[in-house]
C-alpha cells in the first residue's frame, strides 16, 4: 500500500451504518413475520400523502395484505381478500352487513399511490379507500382504482406481532 493511500485512509470518514429497515420501508423480496407466520413481500402499494403502505404478503399459496399506517404510532391491520362485488364507487354504503355482522364506515379517503411488484392493481394512480369496523373490531376495507374494486376482511395486529426478518 502506498504512503499516499495510507495517509488518505487516516483522513477518510468511515461509512455510516446502514439504517435498519422498518415495516413501512419493506419492498418486494423482503421477508417479514406477522403473528408468528413468515411471509415474503411480493408487492407494495404506497400512499405517500397518508404515510401508509399495503404490503402483499405470500406464504406458499396463501396471499394476505398488511396495511401499515404511521400516525402517532405505527398501526397494523392484516387482511385477506373477500369475494364480493360493487358496481359504482358512488354507491358504496356507510354500513355493510357481512356474515350477520354490521360494519360501520370509519374512514373514507383517496390519494395517489405508487405500486411495486405484484398487487391487485397494476399501475400507480389515484385510489379511493373505504375502511369499516364492526362492534367486535373486525375490519373491512374496500379499494377502488381504475374502475376496479377490491374487498378485504381482516383485523388489527399488535405492533409486537410484526417484525422484519430480512430486508434487501
């Protein structure tokens, strides 16, 4: 090693440590654990205006969706796809009855989303979302984008039940 290189190494700044990835920053190919089940992240829908992400998770043939939103704290909800159909976004009700349970509209919003990987929607754009909750804390989520509806049923997940296993 030359003298100049040794002197240069003395004054070189050390590389900063890599920041640990959070659940909000996971991308397709990363691995996470939700309620003791290990999933591969295969898709990501990011709503930057709400600081929210919906991750498409896959464990074998099972596909689930993890909604993560940062408010005062990180909030998590795990959803599975729900068979159902709606025809028009202007006809989405404020109350839904599903399996003898009534779900009440908690929140309705829209925003621009960025899409990576395999998701129910194929391109980025404006997305409209309706979120419902029943009296026993079950959740229903409806998304509409580019003329297509997706319906999900799920429940809230405690932050301690969610962790990053491997991030690329």
